[in-house]
């Protein structure tokens, strides 16, 4: 059974950095995309970043370009989100997601079959 476990969230001040980690288990993820979404109170879940594990290509939502970096490790079961220059509007629960590459837009939640439990990121002004 596939499981995704996030870690690394916390309370920081505006301008600070955080690094989120997602460890996947229970499957082989080389031909998967792994992504980060976030959900703020009262808002819909929002795409943040994704990485194609087979070729390393990445995509970001415009609001985090230049500040956040998604990366993967060499073991095919972890993905990271380095978040720099954090802003109060980045405050949300951040979710890790994984799904097989199958021609569905990787910016959509429907592309992902597996989700973590989320980790809270709070940025104070």
C-alpha cells in the first residue's frame, strides 16, 4: 500500500526559509510525478509544484516561481520542497501527492492517486 509522509512544516517569519520532505513507500515511483499542493483555510486546494521523476522536469505555480524549488533524491522515493523568502500568503497545509505519468495535466489534483496527510506551514508577518 502506497503511503506518503510529509515533514518539515512549522511556524516562521516572513522572509525565512523552510524545507518540506515527502517520503513515499509501498511502491515504485520512477515513472511517477510527485507534487506539492497547499490549502489555506476557506480556500480550495492549490497546485504549488510538481516534478516528473523519470526526466526531472518541473513546473511551478506563478506565485512561487523563483522562491520555491522542488527536487527529488536518487532513491526514487523522496521529494523535497525548498521554500525561500516565505510570505504570509504562503500559509497553508502543504500536501505531497504522487501519481503515475499517464497524460493528465500534472497541475491538476486528478493526476495524483496518492496523498499525504499534510504538514502545516505558518508564516507570520
